[in-house]
């Protein structure tokens, strides 16, 4: 009977440790650096036809807006309208997987960010890279990740185009210092 209680106690402590570790946000793969290059930063980068989009900042921070809805007409102009009102996206500031960092080495851009993994209730990190074609076009080798418990299913090679915006979310957040 005594041995069974010890096993129960060890089991409970193991679950507690696992749960507390899973909610921790892992450290990104490199440090944030200010960017002083030629990429346009006064707008949004988006791909076609999915219209996944992201904002890049001079302080090396990246905000991933997500995927533009079909109801946003006409296309990327709807993204600008959406981000003109901070109440539309204020909850995104609390989601680590919306944030990341980037750095540029010659004509290569490297991204690091967090991936939400619901299976374990926490956030893992990822890194991917791409090539800068010019100051408004990026070709990214973006992995298609559905779970941190399995490898990426494929690598999407996506071209991201720049669109100038008057409104852009503030890059200040609690995840990246």
C-alpha cells in the first residue's frame, strides 16, 4: 500500500512539472537586432493567393497578421483598413505565435518565432529563411507545420510582396525585448 501511494505522488508531481514546462515559451534561435537595410518597412508583406501577411519593423521584430479573409475587399487594402483600428487586433498582442524576429545577412532573411502547440499547451520555436529579391519582394522557404510532435509536412516556397500602409501595429510587445 505504501509503494502505491509513493507512485501516485511521483505521478502527480510529474504531471505538474510537465504542465508548467509546457506553458513556458522557449527562447528564440537568435537575438533581436535593429535592421538598417533597404527592405521597405512602411507597410505589409503578403503572399498570393493565400494573402498570408506580416509586418517587419526596423527594430528587428516581426508581427504575423495571419491570413487575410476573403471578406476583406479589395485584398491587401482591407488589411490596411483593419489595422487602422487598434481594437481589431489588440488581443493579438497576447499571443506569442503572432510575434517573432528577423535578421538579414546579405540577401538572405532569417525568421525565428513561436509556434503554438495545442497538444502540450505551450509554444515551441521555429526558424526559416528566404531570399531578398529586391526592397519589396521576398521568397521564403516556409515550413508547413501542423504539430510540434511531427516534422513539417512540406516546405512552401512563397513569394511575399510589399504593400505600403499608413497604419501598422506597434511592435512593442511583452514577448520580445
